[in-house]
C-alpha cells in the first residue's frame, strides 16, 4: 500500500514541512523545507502565509494524510496562543482540502522515533537521518521535526492512541467538538 504523508511542525517564525511516501515498509522523503516567517510584520500575515503555503503544498504533492505536532504547554501564554493559531490554520488548510488530519504530542513523536519521549531535537534528527538514508541532517531542525511527525504518523498506523486527535473533515471536527462551535 502506498501513502503520502505531509508532516508539519507548526511555528510562527519557522514552520517545518516534510513529505514522505510510504511503500510497504519503505519510507522515502519526497520533499522537506522550512517556511520562514520572521520577516513578515504581523501575526495575521504569518497566518495567511501558513494557510496559503499549506494549501499550495497539498495541491502540489496530493498527500493522503496530514500529521501535525500539537502545541505543548509552556509558561508564555502569548507564545502558546500564537503557536495554536499557526497550528489551527495549517489544520484548516488540510480540512479545507478534505484531507484527514492527525495531531501528535511532541512527546509521542519523540518516543516514536527514538524510543524516549524526552529526546532532544538533535537526537531525533540523527536517528531520522539514518532511518531515512539522509546524506546529512538539515541545519534547521524544524525540518527534521516535520519529518518526524510524518514518520510518527506512519508508525502509528494512522491510529492515534491516547489523547491525540484526528479529523476527516469539518463535519467530523464539529461532531467531535460540539462545545467549540457556536450556533
């Protein structure tokens, strides 16, 4: 069975993008990149760019599924809010194109790749480089984080155990989150 998975590491300064193709037990990188957003002057312009870029990537590579890292809890509420918005517009782009979307916690992703939920970004990048036969790891670790999300999703078999979430479209999102929709 062949499957193309788009992995996204959301961010408001850098958003990692990684697309893998799975053929049986073989995983190949289709493309990997980082969307640099720090030069955009407002948060709303960054969100617009994230949405447009995610749609463009979906239209170009036709992924079967989108996997994204869920926001982690931190002390800076403003940063968390901005990160949540970035994740939200990327999710919305996938839902807009009727692609099933899946969320994974940073701990689940690291555990899936390294066996340790507390692994560093460098450890994840190093193991991914070997796993995916990369000649070298990208300088920007947001790229390997995005690939890790896609590989984690593949390893999970499309299932999201625990408190990770998946949605197959707007109807599924609304039915699973009735309290988040105003009537």
